[in-house]
């Protein structure tokens, strides 16, 4: 069994220990080269001491535990089935499933409130932008000793997905409802525009298609950007990386959102809205708008796949995210959520929670969950045949895992960073504000979050 997950994909190291660096020693890092100054923790070297793992030897699992979920991907039905299957499979532990919020933000707020109220869950569904906050606030436990005690087959988890939760030589969550963004398109509109039934290889290629789509489709937009809250910071990483930019440097808190390449990438997209007038921004749910024929194409989560196919009255095309001019290969951010275990509960409850998490993420359950929701299979040995028989479009999401990259620290490790990105992108895409000015302002906001809320804790 391997519990290190110091892994790579596309040649990129996924070891999150690297960002301890100088700040963990209380030393200022070098000035940013791309943004002209600011905090950095990108160096390697001496970090914090090893994380203390819990010793579960001699511990007996609790008889009853609670699993808090926000039902990502409308997963309440399949999650209930999995919980019931676990409860029926043995008599030692009973799991109670609780809907603790309508989305990741609501469940996070409830979890924060429970820190003082004492009514903590035993398992919590935590998103890509929340788990590090919990770790930083000492609210969840490292899971590696549980992996050993319960004999998790960690080698069988998709490397990139388990590796996303590695920090300080420890894992802080297990992948569960994991996703990547996909390019969704209306096949009928493609046909009217004389396009082949495939997604664009690059964003520039779609830039060449958008005018004909707008002229022939009858839709309001050739392309609709996702609702910015929750999506801008995530999906636009693909565009930023494709132009050689990013919200921050790879595996670093060096903020690069206002670099020349980042500004160029976002200006390219802004022109679709204000110069070419063929694109818009979803108010609430881009998949709902897309399924209603509002736009010929959009970007959405793999978790939207089933909903898109069943809601649309046309053939839905699905493609990997396009590449950009600075990258020969497509690059796609990982996303979605995992499951973790609170710190301030008894070892007995933690052991029982780990027992259920092992069951929840076994290959059989992983396939069952993916088939019902559209989220990607999290286990290597999970046979996707059942998924592909029901939803052949899911092959795109599975194949795209090979081109995924861990998200920029600025989005997933800065509390409130995702909201700042959404707000500044709203100014650009819905208020026609200057891209450089907004990205300069975003850089200032992100660096303040790092200095005030992150640096003191790492």
C-alpha cells in the first residue's frame, strides 16, 4: 500500500509541501518577477515538522456516526443507496446521512458554526476551496494512519485526485465527488453552422467559429460563460494556463493574475462579449440555459453531464476543454469535493468514519456514484463499462483526467480568493471594466488575504 501520493501528472509534481518554504521559517521570499513584488512561499526547503498522526491501535469504532453532505450533483438518491448498503452490510456501525447545506458554501458555514456549538459531524463533504481552510484551522485530521489501520488501497485511487489533498506529508481528505470542467455544445447548432461534430482544439479555433454560430443557430449567444460565482476562478484557469498565465504561479502563492499573459487571456474572452457581441454570462445556471437553447456552447462540470443530457431537447456534444496558444497540450483543472473527518470528535467516531469512507470510495460504490451523477470515477480499478453504456459521453471526462493539473494556490488555498476572482471577473464580463485594472486590484486583494489569513498559519 502506498500512502505518500507524491505523484505527478503531465510531468508536474503534485507535492503540496513545496509551498511551506520560506514563510514556514518566518523569512520573506524573493520579490515576484511577474507582478512586481508581493509575498511568496514558492521556495523549497525546510518546512514544518511532520504532522502528528492519530494512533488507532486498540480503538473500537463508534456504533453510530453522521455524514454531512451538500448532495453535489443531485446525489442524494445515490448517496442514500450507498449509506443503506453499508448499514445493511454489517452490524457494527450505523451511518446517518444528513443534508447539511444546498451547496459547498452552506455546508462550510454550518461546519464552522458547529466548531463552537459542539454538534460536529463525523464525516464532512468538503470542496476544493474549503479543505485547506479546515486543515489550516486545525479542524480536520490527517488520514494516513487511518489508511494504514483500515488497509485502504491508496494505490488504486486516481493519483491526481488523491494527490490534491496532500500537504505537509499527509492527506487531509479522500476524493469522492470529483470533477473537471467540460466543453458542452449543441450538435444541432454545430450542424447549422457547417461544423464537424467535435469540440474546438483551441480557444482561437472556437473564436473563428463563434460568428457563424451566432449567425445561424438562432440562439441568443454562441457561447455563455458559466455563472461567475463558484465557476470563474475554477474554469478560467484553463484559459489562463493556455495563454501561459494563471491566478498564481504553479505550486506557489506568487500572484500572477495581472501578468501580461493573464491579461491577454482574459481580454480575449472579454472581446467576445463587448466587441463581437456573441457571448454572455449565465445569471444562475449555465447548464440550465444551455439545455434551454440560450447558447450554442458553454463550460460546465462533469457533475452537470447527466443533467445536461436529460434536460436538453437536442443532442448534447461534450468535448475536453480547448488548449491555448502557449500550451501544445490541453490543460484542465481538477475540481469537485472529497470527504474528511473532523478533529474534535473521539477516536472511536473517527475510526468509524474512516470505515465508512473506505466503503464509500470502493470501486463498486465509485462507479455507482459516477453513473448516477456524472462525476469522474475516483478509482483506477473501477470498471466504467456501466457508466459508458448509459452515458457514452462520460468517456470524454475519463480521458481528460490524463490532462489535469492541480489548481492554482490563489484559488484553492486563499480563503475567499474564489469570491474575489468571481467579483473581479463580473466587473470585466458584465460591466465592461478594464482587464488590467481589475487584475491589478485582484492581485492586491489576494496578496492581502495571503498575508493576513494564510501566512501566519503555515
